[in-house]
């Protein structure tokens, strides 16, 4: 079910459990501000999720409440993950779903990194 990105943060969500180490993930990167792991249901040969360590529901919530160090750290982490995975050439797609119309399923901000083949048009027609 898609989530309402305006609701308060719910720390029982699956990515909060991954951050607390309560459930495993296929980790590819971590630093003080971010954790990255492979998506459990990949939509492309490379499908990585990057999440901030702080309790933010969505991009909207993060951009409104996170401090400058958290925002800089998270944005830099997304770039570092893509570079370390060798994706800069021939390229990759970043995607962040916010709210029900985008079909956000997990109410903890995550950026999808998709790569590994030509990804086609931005949206299904
Ligand atoms: P979204 O629709 O943008 O909220 O995307 C949620 C993503 O989280 C989907 O691509 C799921 O496949 C992925 N996902 C859900 N549970 C897990 C998990 N335990 N480990 C890794 N990825 C997950």
C-alpha cells in the first residue's frame, strides 16, 4: 500500500528496522549519514537504495526538517554510491517516490539508484 508522506515518522517501518540491525540487508555502502543496500526486488541489473540514518518519511520531510550536515551528507552519499558502483558511465537513474501518487511504499526516505541497462522512458505511458 502506498504511504502518506505527510504522516509522522513511524519507526516500525522496514528501513528503520534495517538501520537498527533488526533485519538484514545486502549493504553496499555506509557512512555517518547514510546507508545503501541492494533492493530486494530489483527493477534493473543494478538497483540500490540509499537512505539517510535520520527519521525522515520522505524527500519533502527531509528537506524541511534535516539539518545542513545531514542533507549534505546524504546527497554526497548518493553520489559516492553511484561512483563506487561504477555507474557514472554509461549512466544511471535516481528516483525518489513521495506519497501515494508516486506509490511510495516504505515511509522512510529512500533514493533508488537504477542502472545496468538502457532504462527507457522516464515514466510508463
Ligand atoms: P518505494 O515504492 O519507492 O517506497 O520503494 C520501496 C522499495 O523498497 C521497493 O523497491 C522494495 O523492493 C524495496 N524493499 C522493501 N523491503 C526491502 C528490504 N527488506 N530490503 C531491501 N529492499 C526492500
